[in-house]
């Protein structure tokens, strides 16, 4: 026998099988561990795919799905006042509606607004809506002009009249509005002396039941201040040797005394000339103001009313404006015609025809013309 043959036969068969059997067991164990790892990896991948899909669905839904919205015309019995400011676009209105809990999302309202085939607009105003309205129903309500809630005090109205209009519109006691008119929170300029007369600019304002009087009046005061700033009232008043408050007083008299715009600068001339000559203004409008009247003819007793507003007997301008003048009257107060006019009288209250003069004699003739009008129109 060769050495090789002897060597190969020396190891028992049992040990050789033991080695072989042990090797096969380890291969089975490795295959088990590998299969488990593959399963876990597969599960992780599936989990990631599901998670990613969920987030992707949410992303797509948020970006491309319909925006959150309520359904129907709102909660019955609820009432919400929403004020739309001039110049607001769809998103600004939507934000205000969402804040007031009228619509569920800004996007839903913006979509309803910008998608309107008739291209209707929502105007600056107050609107009384309901909570939880669909965007479509809120939009349809607001484009209906009949649902706008406004007041429009005209030129020359006294503060007392404007406050009464506000009280009736808001359905609150007059005393509440009057108290609000004296609230420092209104932000009147210091030179107004806390008096709101002259700061209720004639324009359209949002006003609806449920709103606070202070909010409506503050809107008017802010509008007046902005208007006076645009007109450069303080600067132009100083240029003619007057305070801005004096100009408002003069403008209010001009507004009350004549109807025709072309006469306003002439009345302004009369006021300046009388003030420069240290004469009383002699204006019936200021007497009417203190009496809370609007009479064409005043009695002798009324004309002698003891009041700083009675410019028949008191020299200088009244303590405050006597109404809320418009822009044309203010411009006239800042730019009077240049001449010697000292008198005027409206000879025909129907047409507003007014005659001006620089002497008492002519004025007396013009007064007789007015007296004849009264004779021809008894009771008027």
C-alpha cells in the first residue's frame, strides 16, 4: 500500500459523516437568517411605500382637491356683521369672512368669487350674514346690492342729525351714539377741541345693526382726517392766515347759506371782509344752529338769542363749525373772490338765486325782493 492510501483510510467514516452533517446544518441556518432579513426588508419597503403614498395623497388633496367648505345657507338664527373696506380683493374679503366664522376657508370663497361667470363685484359695505355658510351662498348674498348696509349723510348735515341717522340704522338709543361722539378714542385732532362737528365727512359708510356706534363714527372721523390731509387743509389755512378749524367754521357757514356752488366763493369773500372790518357776520345760519332750526325767517326774539353762535350780535366766528361741509365749501373758504362785498341775500329760495352787494342801500333793495317772494308764496 502506498502512504496515501493508508492515510486516507485512517479516519473513521463516522467522523467524516459528522463533519459533513455539521456543514449542511450551518448552511440551513444561514439560509433561515437570510430569508428573515429579506422579509423584514420587504416589509420596510412596503411600509415606506404606504407611508409615502399617504403623504402624497394628502399633498395632492391639499393642493389639487376642493378646498374645505360648508354646505347650505348657514346656521339659522345666527347673525354676523362683516364690514368690507374699499379696495379689498377676494382674498381679503375671504379672510374677514373666515375670521367671522362665516365661511370655512379663504380658498373656497376666493374660488367662488373669481369663478363667477358674471364677474360680479362685492362693494365696500356692511353685510349681515350667518355663521357656517357655503362659500357660494356667502358670495351670492354679498353681490346682491339689496343686502348692503350703509348710511350716506349728505353735505351740510349737522352732527346731531348724523348721529340720529346712525342711531336709527344701528337700532340703538340716540344717547349711546351721542356718548360715542364724545369718546377720546375717536381720534379727533387736538385743535377740534373734542367736538365732532365738522368731522363727519359726507360720504357712504358701512353701518348695520350689531355694529358699535364708536366704530361707525371713527370711520367718519378717519375719513375726514384723511380728506383734510389730502386737501392740505392745515398748510393752506396757514397760507390765508387762518387755523384749520377756522376754515371749517367758515366752510360750514358757506355750506348753510347758499345752494349754488358758484356763489360759495362770494360768501367766503363777505366773511373775510366782515372779519377784517371787525363787523359781526350777521349770519342767520348760525342762529338757526343754536336754535336747532332751519328757518328762512326768524323772529326778532330769535335773532337776539344770547349765544356765542349768534353772529348777529357776536363778532367773529362761532365756537365750532355749524355742520359738516363738503369739499367745495372748504375750497371756497380757502379761496374767496377778491373784492369789497359785504352783504348778500337769497332772493328766491326756490331757485337759490342770491344777490351780493358792497353797500347797505343795495342790500336793503335785495331784502325787499325776498320779502316780495314771501308775499307771493304764503306759508313757505
